[in-house]
C-alpha cells in the first residue's frame, strides 16, 4: 500500500538518473566545493600545526612555570628583584639570564644562565653530570647544548668550543645535551658564570615562578606587581599564549578568510550549476508537480541534490586538504612563507573538529548556493511550464537592483566598523557583502552594458541576435557569470592590494635606504663599541657614518615587543620620512618618533607622553609618526645620543655609511672591516640594492600562498564558466534548430555564439574587475590597517586588469564556440521536434 | 466523479474564457470537449486539476471541493485520483520506460520493486511488454504516447485528463493510440475528460461538448 510519508524512491530515481545523464556537471560542482574545503582546511591545519610547534618551543623555554617575570628591555632588570619576589609567600622562583650568543663565531644560539639547583624543577635540567661535572658547570667551564645546536656546530659531548655573547668570548667544554630543548639552538650554563663571563653582573632577564598549591594566578600577579619595577613585566601562560598567537594572528586570519572566500566562490559555482540544471529541467519539475510531487518535495529534491554533492565534495576536500597541508608544510614551512616562525617544518596534526567544521561549511556552501534555484524550481507554475518547456524569460521584466544596493550599503557600513579583538572581522564581512551585492547586481549591469549595443545601426544578424538575447535574458547571463565574477573579483582585489603593498614597500625602501653601505653586527658579537665606531668614522672614504641600536621594549605583556631604534638623526643620511602631523618637542624633553603600526596598536599620537620601559623609566614625547613596513608590532625611533644618555649603552648593532665622492666601495668596506677588528668577523656587509632585493624577495615569498590561492580561485572560476556556458549552449539546442529551420546558416549561429560569449566575458570581466577594485579598497583601507597596522597607497596593475578582461572574453567565447560547434550539427535541426 | 459548477475564468487582459460553466462526469464516463483555439480547453483541464484557480465557481472531485484544499492538498489529490496524458509526451529522458511509468506509484510512496512490477504489467497492457529497460530516445512518437497512457493509468486513478493526446501523431498512429487509450480507460473504469480539436478523437467519447464563452454546449 501507499506510504505517503516516504517519497524516497522517487527522489532516488530522479537524483540518480540526473547524475548518470550529466556526470560532468555533478563532478564540476563536487570539485568546486572540494577545492574550497581543501584550501580552507589545509590553511587551518598548517596554521594549527605551526602554532602547536611554536607553543611547544615556548613551553620548552619557560618549562612548567606558572608565571614569569621578564625584562621589558634587553638590559635586564636589577637582580635585587629576585629576593624581593622570592620572599613573597607561596612562590617558588628561579632566576634566568638570557642572551643571544654565537658558538664558534658562526652558529646563532640562545644562551640561558640558570640556577642549576633551582632549575631542576623548571624543566631545564641537563642529561648527565657528576660531582666533577657540577664543579665545572658552576665555574662556567662547561655548558650544555641542545641536540640541534650540537648538530649545527658539528660538535659532540666532550668537545671544546668558543661561546661569544655581549661582546665577550670564552672557551667552554660541552658537558652534555639538553633533552627539553632538542629542536632549538640552545645553550645552558650556570647563571653566575653567565653574568660574570658576559658582562651581565647584577642583571637578570627572567624570573620563572611556580605557584604553591592553593595560590591563585590572579592573586600572585597582584602581589608581584606591587614589587615590580617599570622595566619588568609579569606574565602568565594565558598572556604568553596570547602574545604568541598575536605574532601571526592577523596573517593567519587573512589566509583563513582567503580560503573561505575560495569556498564562497565554490558556492557561487554550485549556484551556477544548479540554476542551469533547474532551468533545463523546468518542464520536468512541472511534470512532477502535475503528477503529484508537492512544492516542498521539489524544493527538497534540489536541496538533496546539493547536499549530496556538498557531502561528497566536502569529504574529498578534507582528504585533499590533508594532502595539501602536508605538501605546504614541507614546501613552504609552518607560516606558508609569511616569515613568522623559524626552524624545522612542524609536524602535521590532524584536527577532527576542524575537519568537521570545514566539511559542514562545504555542505553549507553547496546548500546555500542551491537555495535560490531550489526555490525557483518549487515555484514553477506547472500549467505554464509544461506547455512551454523552453525559455521562460520575459524581457519586459525590469531588473531590480534593490537587494544588491542593500548589500552594497551594508558593505559600506561594515567597512566603517572597528576591528574585533585585533581581527578585521567587519572588513571581511564588508568584502563578503560586496561580493554578494556585486553578483546580485549582475542582471541590471549586464542589461545596462549591453543596452547601448542594441541601438548600434548594424544589420549583422548574429550580432543583433546575440545582443537581443543578452539584453532580454540578463538573469541567465548572470547565472553563467556568478562564479567567474566572484573569482575574478577576489583575484583582482588581492592583485590590487599586493601591487599597492609592493609599490608602497618599494617606495619606502627608497626612503629608508639612503646610505651606500650597511654593516650589521651579528648576534652574540655584542655590537660595535664606541672605540670601534670611532675607528670606523676615520676610515678613508667615509663621508658620513650613522649608527643604529635595535633593542626590544615590552610595553604590554599581552603583545609582542616594540622595537626601539636608537639611530643617528642628523647629517645627510639621518633623514626620517614622517607621515601626517609632527610637533616640536620642548628643549630638555626626550623626543621619540613612533612607527605607524606602533601608533595604531598603542594609539600613540604626536604630543603624547610615553614612559619608556628602560632603566630609570624615562618619559618621552611623541614628536611624529613615520612609515614602517618592517616591524608589524611597532617601533620607536630615538636619537642615539639620547639613548646613550638614558641607558649608558654605547654599543650599536649596525652602521650605515655614505661614501665620499670618488671613494671605492670595496676599499672602504675593507677599511671598515679592519676597523672592526682582526679579520672583521661577526659582521654582515650589505649594499642598498642587496637589502632591497632581499626585502622584495621576502615580500614575494610571504605572498606566495596568496598567489597560489588566487590561481586556484581563477582556475575554479574558469572551469565554472566553461561548464556553465557549455550547459547553457547545450540547453538551447532547440532554439538553434528553429533558427536553422528559418534559414540561419551554421556560420551565422557560430558567429552569434562567439559574439554572445565575448560579450558575456566582457561583461563578467568588467564587473569582476570593478568589484575587485572595490574589494581591494576594503583590503587596503580597512583589513590591512586593522590587521597589520599599516596603510598603503592604491596602485592599479593596469596590464593585469586588461589581461583579466581580455582573458575572460577569450575563454567565454572560446567555450561557447567549441560547445556550439558540437551541437550545431543535424541534431540541432532535429531537436526542434523533440519532446524536451 | 467530477462536478464543475458555475465556473468563471477571465485571462490577463480581461477576456472572459467562460462564464458559469457546469459539467458533470460519472465514473467510467468518457467526455470530449472541443472548441476553437484559445477557447479555454486547456485552461478548463488546468482548473479541474487544481493547477489554476477559477474566478468563481467550484470543482468537486469525488465530493471534494478543490477550492478548499491548499497547494499540498491539491497536489495529493492529483497524485492519488487523477491521471494525465499530454499532447507532448513528457516522458523523462533520463529514466527508462519502467521507471517513467512507475513514477506516480513511487510518488505515492510505494516501494520500488512493487512499483516497477506494476509498471511492467502496465507497459505490457499497452503493447510495450519487455521493453521496460529501454530509454525514451529509442521509441517512436506513438510508442512514447503509449508510455504516457501507461503512466496515466498505472496508479488506477478515477479521472483521466487528456489534452490533445493524439495531436503529435500521424493519423494511423493516432487512430491506433486512441483505440488503445479508450480500451485501457474503459478497462480501468476511469472517467475521462478529453480536450481535442480532432473530430476522430472526439468521436470515441460517450458525449462531446463544445466550449464557448457562454459555457459547454452538447453536440448533437
């Protein structure tokens, strides 16, 4: 007997027969979703794996400490803080001296001086020793190396080596390895020996604190803050994690969003495929309604199709994403070329929850992409549609752009909203709304662009037929173009942003690289001391010598450190390119100039007074803001003389030199190297053109993944436009048959399809480029300033934009031509008599 | 079986197709409706099937006034009690003949096997026995219309609505298909409302009515 509740038999028959008849269309939709999910999932997996590795590395440094007091600058804090903190109740405190060092004058390592008796419980214990070994260790004659440092130095346990830091070098024996720091270049020695041998007497960089049972983190931090000097900060594991996360959060969100937009493009392709499929089966759905299929069952039929395609696509996408993530980790590293993490490629970690979420997003994109066509299918008027199996378009119906206008206004409003937790959430919302609004505007735009062509006094019949169709059925043109407009817009937006960014960076490099030669002291060398700098100034051929000291300053425990740049601000190479307003600081006050990212992150503006986390906590006035693309987390410039006065530090990390007219660069560099010391070791010499090349190479490397995502989006879009136009041409076979019956030559129809395809591509290209340029403005003026804290000037890559439009016109007309030629055979003549 | 009372229908533009049209069909009765092109023959069928709404009047099938049903209710009524035959055959090209014929049973919720067995039997009764696994493209126009007849009868509806069922066929094929159609509906005991231009097709009916703006007039 009948079971009215179940229509699964009919559903199954209809689904299966559709896919069997058109496997290519189903496959295209599955691929579009699979690629979107794969990109999103792969980017997420790579980010999660890299962050996991980074967290492990951070954990191996701080061990299992609950809290950490760290110096807000490179000079360390007064070691008398240690007994003050150790006396607080419920705290088990271990002091640490941390330095950047060189092994054998070539291998960069992080050197930690620890109290070996207290550090045993801090996870920094060495692997072997003995009474004699302990005596050696405590006297600073022996050290422990991580396996990575041992391997990099080409040494083994028992060997001797040179250890240099802070301008001092000593001979030490390798007493053993550090299992807890296996993957990082690390050296551990006794804390007192480290202070004594490397000029750090009385200073500490960290205090690691474990809380006794029953002592809460918040209470302990309050207690510690009461005794903390301004040049030290206390952090807990949460703020440490936030700081690590903050290092690359915006970059990762940016990639995640790009991947999601690729998924959105996939959704538009599903929309195109399903819309055509519904249009082609209009009469079939009408028949099903006449035979007794309820409206909601028709809706369910189309949505079930989309869900199955989405599930298959999402499953394939998760598998593909896993493979892509593994490949990307090996080829590009954990930051996908972004330059945020260093060291070995992290191990891929499968994330089942993320797989489920991206899988659901894939199914969601497929279902949402099918919602409009499904509703159209369910609203078909059976009596009308069954009589008229062909095109149901009424050219008199006006395109109504109000939905598009609502989306575009929404995008404008969203772009005015601030960042949420440092993430440009509303910027991405604005981009999605622009994309949706742009696609919705297509019918109106297609008609508006084609309308003037209808009045061209040309008696060329194929041209008139082509323009009449595009003008009369703009919504069908829009369906074909939805996917390609979305992917073109995304590509153009990214291309404009990257071109603008690259152009601004090039201009900025031109501003900052004013000297002829740069000498940089390698870490561990301790920089150039005052005597060395004086010798360098006297080298023949040196017309002007500027100095720079880079040192980190921690203003906020939850943010990465700001870089303090103490540099020469006078003379021909001392110019600082300022943006916006500037003030004159009163005599006697300390002036600092903050970088654009520092100004945006900390809301500093000219005239503000800052307390610098330097010894003595000096005050400084912000005199201006300067453009900087090198330090995303902010930088402050100060005159190097003022810095020396405030800190007593006269060592400098790098030197820039302007050559005297006629001086030979190589001779001067040789002289400068001699001035540094015998052999001139531990110094890197760079010329502006090398720095410029390396900087732009690093820039291109960091955008490699962006280019890849763009390329994939374009491929998905082009595949979609080919499939869509192909399907549209195939669905018009009876129209072609009729035209052949009334006397149109095969060549006329080929020309008509060629013109139609070219016009379609041009309309899509123009719309995609216009939308892309609009989206790029959101990226440039909203997403970048909110995520990365810098601004840039818009530069349009005109040749690329021209190629995009021309390429689309060629692709669409080519597809229409190829498919058209195959259907414009005798079949077309016969098709006019076929049932459907 | 079918009671149409006081039906009024105007089309966009204000033209009245019919005013106060009355029509009754008893179970097993075969009525043909003829009329000029544009007289509203197909619209009458759409109104009876609940695919279009009248401006006034009522359509009752087996005592159920379809005006009182919502879209789902009218759909269920069509699915369970009405069979359709169209001028264009409207056979789904991607389904084989057995699945095409079995579609109304599948839509009613019958299981696949039972539906296909019934469809094969129905195909045999219209002279297409053993061809259930063939696809529509392999058939001639006459054969396709026989498939459509089989589909219209497979779920044993009480009322068959036929719109120019022989309009796409040559005279000989049309005659053979019509004979088979009449034979099958008589055998099934269904009432038939046939709209047609063809006097040959109309002559097979128990009575013939002519549709005009004033209503239906019995042809003598």
